[in-house]
C-alpha cells in the first residue's frame, strides 16, 4: 500500500520529545513499551519510532522521531528476535497505541502474519476488526456499534513460528492529536 519508503538515520527512543500532547506523555508510553525483557526470555524485542514525511523527489521518508507535533504521522517498528536454539510458536506480539494518537487504519504490517488484532479496552480483550461494543444512548437505551480505528488502544499480532536466530519486523502508524 505504501509508496517508496526510505529510512533516514537510526531511531532511538531516548531523547524523543513530544509537544502539545494531552494525557499521558508519549515518551512515557514509549519507555513502558520498550522496557527490558527478562534475562531468561529467548524472545528479544526492540522498538523504534519514525516521523513519516514526504519529499517531492524521494517520496516517503522515515526520519527518526525527535520533536513530535500534532498532525505528525509516526511509524513504530518493533523487531522481534528469537535467541533460543528452538523455534518459538504462537507468539503474541503487541504494542500500545499511545493515548495522544489515533491508529491509522490498515497501516499495520501483516506480511505472513495470519492474525492481527486490536483492543479498545486497554488490552483486556482483542479482536479482529470489525470490533463491536455496546454504546449507551442519551435516552438510556443501548445499541451495538462498530469501533472506529481511532478507538483502538492496543495492537497485537500472532506470529505462528519464529525459527532460531530469526527476526520478525512489525510496524504500525499513528497520527498525533
């Protein structure tokens, strides 16, 4: 779906500054998402954040995120690596969709990953879209409604198998509010 993409530089989540966001700061959310794994875990992960820009000559560019402003599009990339000497199966790989952002519909990578799920309740439940929820109306009645992608607050992929030494790169995009 995406046109030409070029990554400019390397992204590190330390030193990322977010401006004019509401609620929990995005830098705090990113720090929570990239907390070190337990030493005994054979599954390692690294996350990077890129600002998506478009250059008239070079097309779409991914620049390491540093100063984030409302209206920016951020691409998060998570690299999962199997450091075990055996295949890892049915890996549930997930990430937050930060509070001051909105998930961009159909922006998550799905290459070879059969199940892509989202949550609208902070990760209590996950479902493949469309996600249904019960909405209360002003008159006290309730109705079943479909959650808009902007309501998603968690994303989760199921990686069927990750062979020893193999890596899987997953990505998704958000718009900063």
